[in-house]
């Protein structure tokens, strides 16, 4: 490793089973290697993170029954003391088990898995979070006897146009398209796209061209290809592909989906099968073909992330307690393991 410090990575982890909270790591641009620079456990179970534009403020959910969100001053890449510092106190999200968050239109939104809702928190000029301005409660359920007795919002994200907010709900087998009123901080439902019963949508990712989204389902490990019309706010499913090979004989739960910067490949993390699936997209972006799967470098990959250049893929392996990075073959899209860093109970990794 060259030892150069060319950027920052932030690793979220579950403190309840022994994780260190938020780990700050330096990124070597030449090798992709991560080197830990600091950590904080000031917030319990910061399972998912988001960085503000400009990179000076870091946000985290606290994935507990009494869910909360917190803002931190993000240390610079060359900081001697790379410990994130809380800005104020964690703010309740008025929901249970927040698993995801996103920033849009001056607000932080959280997807609350336990309560099946999406919360909106205004962001102050100093980056601090204000009290919840609105909570959108999902309704419904699905056929799975244990996992779909009620709604379970798992992800919330803004579309590329910035006009809409989409929330995937594992419990209701659907994706809600919502509009955020930036003045009032209220979220209202514009429409709802229903997927196959029992599939359990968990996360989605947009194609860089903006006209398609790829919805990853957890309960039945599949990728649903959808057309996305930002003008009308309509999400239309057009196809479905398995993210596991036919030979897979282990129970597996898909967790994370990433689309290549050039739009040619999609990568998916499979927990249980402990693999990264490589899917190739055709020229219409509407057909995804499973090319291969490769070992994730550990156990129970909860999250995947591309580095800013789009040349490397990072897997947060929760049960083996590491973040493993891979060089991506630019022609085939196949990741090749290049190294790892210890990160107990790792749950996500972001760059900035």
C-alpha cells in the first residue's frame, strides 16, 4: 500500500453486537485500500449513513426501537483527529428501526422499517437536524407469514430529477412515489407501484441515464427492472431476473444494489449465499442477465458501494466484520478481490 491519503470513507456498524459505530477511513486512490483514522460510538447502531453536499456534515440513523437520526461534523481527509463530532443531540424520528436515510430539498428523510413509515426532518443552515416535520405512514401487508404482517419501509431515496421521493416497502411488496413539500416538510403519496406478492422489495437504484430503476427484492432474491418517468412520477415494472445461480442451494436474502457509472452492469449483494452477483444490462437497459457470482470476501454482505471513480466495489460484510474491496474488470464487470479492513458488524460504507 502506498500510504497516500486521497479521500475518505465512512463505515457504519451496529454497536449492539460489538460494532464500533462510525469508522472513518482514509482511501488510497492508487490501491483502493482503506486505513482507519478514527471512530465514534456516540450514537447507537448507526447502520446507515449519508454525507451532505460538500462533505462537511455526516448523517446517521440510529436503528433502534426508539429510532433517531444524528448529524456529525465530518473530519477532513487529512485530519489528524478523524473522530466525527456530534452536532447537537440525536433527534427522534417518530418511528421504529430506521434503516435508511437520504438528503433532499433541505431535509433528511428516514425509512423506518419497524413502524413502516418515512419521516422528514428539516436540516438547519449549520447542518443540525430539527424536529420531525412530517411522518408518512405506509399501510398494507403481504403473504409472507413472518416478514409481511405489516408495512416495512426499507429505503427512501430521491429520484435523479430531484422531483420525487421513492420508498421501497418490504412488507407491502410495493414502491411508493411521493412528493415532498420543501416549505412545510410534509410528504404526500403520489402513486404506488405493486411488485410480485411475497418478493419483498428492499432497495432500488437508478440507471445513470435516469429512465430506469432496478428494484432489489430480499425475500425472493430477484431484480425487477422498471421504467421511470420523472415527468409523471410513474414507475413501471418491465422484467425480473434472479440474482442467484440455479445451483444455489442455500437460503439467501438479497441486500444491496449498485449500478455501474457507465450503465452497463448492476451488482447485487446476496446474504447467505455470501456473494456479489454481476448482471449485464442490454442496450435498452431493460434486460438484466445474470453473468456470474463471486464470493463477497466475508459473510453476510449487507451493503455495496462504488468508489467515486467507479473503478472499485466495496462490500460491508456484517457477520465476518469487515469491509472488502474489489477491482472491477472494466470489460466484464466482474469484481476481483483486492483487500479488506476489519470493521465489526459492518452495515454500510459511503465515500466523500
